[in-house]
């Protein structure tokens, strides 16, 4: 059901506030799903990161062990999964992750990087909508 179907449906039932709220929620949930699909299709910076690491390795005194976190860094397969299950899976897979934060998509968050932290961006239905990553 798309937004226009929801509006037509609400007009058949009469103009009550509840029908407009239902139409809005249907639109909001479909928008989050589309955004998640877009995010999944735009993972393209892997080559740039590899090129940067190769450049850094050529610098004298570079120690790669201090630069990269150990273990898995991203979980693209968790898009569309409920936050509680995603959190449990990440904690089970990586013992070095000490903090899994669940935040509403678009909420402000500190930009500092920590190897022991993963953020799960969720929608209003508490479903993961962005690729969880060590941040």
C-alpha cells in the first residue's frame, strides 16, 4: 500500500484524525525502507580505504596494528533486523565490542572513533536502517 492508496482509503472511511495518522505512519515506514535499500547499494569506499592504507604503509615508522581495530567492522546483513536481535548478534560475534548503542536514525552522535563501540541506527519501529559499524 502506498501513500495515495492510504489517502483514498482514509477518504472512504471519512475524515478522522486516526486515518491521517495511519496514512502518515505507512508513508514513514516505507520511506525508511527505501532509505535502507539505498544505503545498502552505496558501499563503494572500500577501494579508497585500501589505497589509503597502502600509502600509509610506505611511510617510515608506520605501525598498522595501532590503526585498525581487530575483528569484523561492519554488519550489512543486519539491515531490516530488529535492534534487539542485531545487538545480541554483534555482542556474540565480537567480544571486543563493549558498547552497542541503539539510536534513532538521524539523531546527533559524537564523531569520535572507538574500536569497542557499535551504533545501531533504527527507525520508529526499532528496526535497523543503516549498516551497523564500529564507530
